[in-house]
C-alpha cells in the first residue's frame, strides 16, 4: 500500500497547524513593532504635555485679576485654569519666618523630590487666594507694600502634589478648600520660552518615532 501521498498530506497538515494565523502568532512575529508602538505612546504623552506648555509660553500680556473679583469668586469672563494672570496685593505672612510651615509663619511649605513649594496669602484677598512660589520665598516678604504677582492660574485642588500640599497647608493654618485660586509664580511664559529648545527636541523625537513606525515594514495579520 502506497502511503507517500498520505505522508505528504499529513506533513502539509502539520505545517498548516504550525503556521496557524491569529493575533498571538502575529505578536510573536512582530516584537519590534510592539516596541516601536510603545515608544510612540511614550513620546505622544510627552508631546501632549509639551504642546500645552508651548501654548502657554506663547501667551502675551497676563489677564489682570482684581481684588473684588477674587473676593467674590467671580473671575473675568473667559478666564480658565492654566491662563497667565496677574494680581496686585500685599503679602500677608506671620512675624516668625524662621520656622516656615507652622501657623506662626503663615507660610506653607511643600517639599517633594528636592523641590520646595511655598504658599502664602495676600492681605487684600485673605483666604480667597494663595500665591505659590518655588524654591524660595521672595525677599522682603514682611514689608507692608503692594506687589504685582504674575503666573499660571491654578487652584488648591489642581496644584502639584495634591495630598502633600493639603497637609502642608493644614500645618501652616492656611485655607485648604480645593476651589481657592492659586497663582503659580514659578511658571510664566517668559520662563517657558527659555526652555523651548528642550520642548522642540521632544516634539522632534515624537515625529521621528511616528515616521519610524510607519516606514518600517511589518508582517501582515494573516487572516485577521
């Protein structure tokens, strides 16, 4: 009895079983494609953040907030979180700035990853506004004179390190309602424009990763 044909057919069946189409087989054949997809996702997230900072860095004159608007809780029409704003007011801090972070200083400190953030009130707006500075307190903070404060508009609920900030505000006896506006003086368009080259590099890397993903040939899904 001739079994040559049956062996050949059996072998073809084995080869077919070995090359079963499907998503799992395609993934095993394209590990580098998955790696490139991961790289694109990482740079896409970075590019989305950079795009927002680019937009903020291109802003011109700040929106002026008045003491009356802040105390009434009504900001100018069209003002949103993340806008560049300005307010004039007198720092309202305690007499003992040698112990920052306690009620006597009336200045909260929040430290994370070697960076320190300071919060204090203005005499004119009391508990209706907080000023945030980074790395250090402005000089002459106890001088009773009005100053101009410029920066990004945030709230107590949206500032960086939410839980740590809540604890820091509590320790210093400052208001903790998450709707209270905060002016982040560490982020101004002028500062961001200084680091535009770094942002440009991130966007360039994102474009390169997308081009690499599209240009590199990959095996088809085979039946999917």
